[in-house]
C-alpha cells in the first residue's frame, strides 16, 4: 500500500449545512442493485478482482494459533492453483489478513513462514464497541504495530457522532493516526449505530480530515452492517473529499458479505460512484470471513462446468 494520507485541518464548514436526501439515496441504491449481472469470463475476472481486495478475517472469541495459521495459508492460496492455472492467473493472494491484536504475532509468523508479504491488519481501540479509555485504545494500537501489524482498523466513539462533538471526534482520530506511525489507518464508522445517513456523511468527512487512509462501514458485530445506502453516502463523501483535497481515501464494506454475487455488487457500486481507479487493494477492501469459500465455488463451476462437492475444495 502507498504512503498514508495526511488529512487536513478541521474545517466544520464542510459539514455544517449537510443534509442527506434519504429518499434519493435509497433510489440510487435500488438502481445500482438492478444493474445487469456479469456473465461467464467477465464474472470470473471480477470475482478474481474481488479476491485480491479481501481482508481475510477471523475475529472470534475462540481464535487460536491453529486457525490463524490456516487463515494465513488461505490468504496466500485463496483459490485452488489448478483453477487459477486454467484461467491463466498466477500469484493471486488476498489483500490482507485481519485479526485481533493478541493474534498479530501469530499471523506475522505464519505469513513469514509461508514466504509471502501479505499485510497483517489488526482491529483495535476497544473493538467492537470502542467503550474503553482513550489511553487504553491508543496503547492497543501501539502494541499491534509493535507486533508487526501494518494496517490498523480502529473503531470510533459513536457517542461523539450522536451528540455532534465533531472537534472531539477529529482530535481522537488524529491521535489514532499518530499512534499508527507508518501503519495505515482504517477507520470503522459502525454506521448501523450512527442514527441517520447525515451523520454517516459527517463522520466520514471528519475521519478523512483526521487522516484516515480508509473508511469502513462496520465492525461486523452490529445488528446492521454494510448496506448499499450507507455505502453510497460514504462513497459520495470520499468523492467530495477527493475534489476538495486531491487525496484519495479507500473504502471498506464489512459485515454480512458472504456470497460471490454480493461481492460483485460491491465492486459495481464502487465503480459506479468512484470509477475503476478505485477498484484496487490500495483503495478498496472487503472485510469478510466466509465470502472466499463461495467465490472459490463459483470459480470452480466456471472452470469445470459443475459445482464443487464438499471434498473438492480445501477447508478455509
């Protein structure tokens, strides 16, 4: 990933009079979901593109060294090699591996043993609720970076959004940015807990001003996670920020994205709203754990003409 974006000074005039037109956003979301579906070779190519943008994730209370190692192996070999060879594709990996801070060392060690340079991302700052002291949240970032994480997925304090404390939110994320050092900062907005789409836009803009390299929809632990209306609002904020500053900020939907068809829809919405230059791992990620299994099944069907039996594909 390229050097991180520095953000800007806080300018509340960018958000002071913003009101999101919810009916228009819902219409646009519906319109994008009715786009003509991709077929055959085009679908296979886009699915491989989706694989290259996945942050392959395990965030379970029962995570252990063994399943982290398996996850890292799957990140290096996401699609069976004979299937990739049939598609004249080599060297495909996922974009990153995402784990809890306590598992970063194990992920770094496993990837090093596998001889690959896939980044390790770590959730931090009291994930998923963010309801711990700021000092503790900052220390969690620093420890994850010390252990080898090169991307940090932080959660914001939702209370600051719900009560309109934009200066405090900016200052908090600036401190996250500083604690990350050279690691990239991906800011999780937890949009299902922000109350309204106008708050989603404002929180997106503040996060980018504060130096976030990515803005991310959800932790995956909320009742409502990544949705297309929320995505459109966040993508429009990214576009507005780019027009104002020239800085490109990435987008990461996460939570509940499980099927190949859903992955294709996320690629489509980003391409429609921001253009094809955003469809690369430096600017687009999908946070997912089970999605890769379904994509591999679809690739298997494309290559062989039949659907895979349980034993045909390696356990992920």
